[in-house]
């Protein structure tokens, strides 16, 4: 079995279509409401910055969904990383590196546990990762009731700094997106991701250790969730135990990944489609704000759009279950 046969190519046309619709919606709403300042360079940068946190989580979620799994612990992990980073730093730049290393260690541990439960324990990923998330959230609730410490001023540059007018946060998202796309499209590990998700029995017969691939995918998802947690800690300048939960990053990361063409059955999708789904959500949020739509109605409209988008994708793929 060759690498090309094992790995279906991501649907770039879906990504292009979603990006076009998102940009068109944003431009039309800005013109209709007279918010033309939103179409300036600063306004576009603001729109793109809305993508950073969800985009990072969704890229990691793409890896686990491609292997036919899922991760519901990312929201709790984001909160844990944000709290841990600010609690360890306490505003001291000398503690910046130890804090980041501890956060990465926590991500590795959570990803390993999730992957081991799913791949080697045979536990349904919904139950396994939901349980892990509840444990993390329970520890946070019992130990931290409010804002914890503060991140170093030098660390806040991730969220508020930039070069040549481009925010560092966007450069971070772009760099990690390109790295993830390269891994999926150009490496043996990426080919194995698609093979395990597309046909796990066939992948096993081809000599691929499917359990290791699934475990690795969960660890990748946890590291990307950790990156989102560090970014949010830098943006808020402190850790909050509820930031991941209130951001609904677990469900929204799944939604934008599926909207972008990655099917829950695994084996088909990619980073480009996921980022297009994130752009759609960012454009909707910005557009709804310009229109002054109530927060609760926003959720209703977004839910309806998710259902419609997945339904259209299911029809286009003729039988694939999204």
C-alpha cells in the first residue's frame, strides 16, 4: 500500500468556499452597518486575531478527528494551562521558561492519558476525554476560585506585540498551521494518521501500529490546546479557571473542524478546511457584533449555521457521515 493511497487529500475547494463566504459576509455587514473602519488594515487584523485561540485548539482537534477519535478535554486543559502559567510566573520574567515547560509537561501528561485510555484501554473517546476534562475542571474548581497570579510582562508580548504591523499571535497561528499542514501532507506520520482514520483494519494489516498513532494524535491535540491556553493567559494577563469552559473551545473546535470538511468517521480532512471553519466563526462573531445581535441569539444562529453547513457537506460527499 503506497503513501498516496493511504492518505486522501484534504478538500481545498471546501476551504476556499468557506473563506469566500466568510469574507463576503464580513464585508457586506460592515458596509451595510456603516462600520467601514472594520475593513481597514487594523479591522482585518482584529478579525484575524479572533481566530487565534480557537484556531490553535481546532488544529489539534483535527488530528484526533482524522484518526477517528475526539477530544472533549481541551477546554479544561486550556483553563489548567492558563492558571498554571500565571500561578508559576507571578509576574516574574525569570519564571517564564519554567512556567512554559511545566505547562507543556501537563499537556504531554493529559494527551498521553487520553491516548492511552482510547487506544490501549478501548474506552470510547467521548467518555475517556470527557472524564479527563471533568477531573481537570474539578481540580481547578477545588483549588482555584478566581484569577491566579499574573504572567510576566515580557510574556504578554505574544498577545499584544507585533512586527511590521503583524501581531505575533497571528504569526504564531500561521507558523503552527503550516507546521501541522506539513506534517499531515508531507510526512509518514501524517500518512499514517489518514490511514488509521480511513481504514484502521487495513492500516493494521499494513504494519502500522494504530494504537501509537492514536496516542500521538491525542498528544498533538493537547499540545495545541496548551498553546491556546498560553496565548489566552498572555491576553488576559492572568489565569482563570473558567476561561476554557466559558469559551466552549471543546465543542466549537469540533464544530469548525467538521464544517471545514473533516469527517468524524476519520480519514478525510485537513488544516486548510479547519482554518476556513474558524474564519467563518470569527466572521460571524464580528458581523453579529456590528449588527448588535443579542448574545443568546448569536448562539442560536451559529448552531443553525453549523447544522446547515454539515448537512450541505454530507450531501456533497454523498454518504460520508460528518
